[in-house]
C-alpha cells in the first residue's frame, strides 16, 4: 500500500493506529451533523491530514456502517461529484437526516459537529 508523502503523514500517531483513530471519531458524528475532513483529522489527533483522511474514507469497504456521508470538504462543500453514484448517495443520506444542501454546500454553523473538548 503506498504511503502518503511525509508532509501529509500525521505526526501524532503510529502508522497502524491512524485508521482506527479516524474511524473511532467518525463513528461518534451524530445523525444530522457533519464534520470536515480537516476537523475529522484534528479530532483523531492527526493534525492537518485532511487529504489523507479523504483517501482513507474513499477506501471504505462497501456496506461499511461508518457514517462516511457526514464528512464534507472545508467550508461545508460536498466534494463528491453530484452525478457520481457516491455523490448521489451522500446527498440523499444527508437530506434524509434533515441536512439542507444549498449550492453544493452544507451550512457548517447549523450542522457542524465538534467533540465536547474541541471548539474549533
């Protein structure tokens, strides 16, 4: 499995524990809320590894129970193309949770989620 470039490799956790840290935080994102890739990385203790988190989530097995659809790009932008099957599924799941999508974005002030000990 290819490794991310050194600059994208989080410094806070050994290589083999990074996916577990991300999955643990992602599993806590509640229904009706979203986090950005960068927020998810930070909450998992991985610093500024947003792109690495995106690549990790793109490799989730089909049928995963993790709420991958609750992860959006910076500023609430939905990064998956609207006409792709995954993009359509993400938008449908978010709407089913009552999350409004306008111009391809989710209002992070309204729907954003933070761990109790993370305020930013």
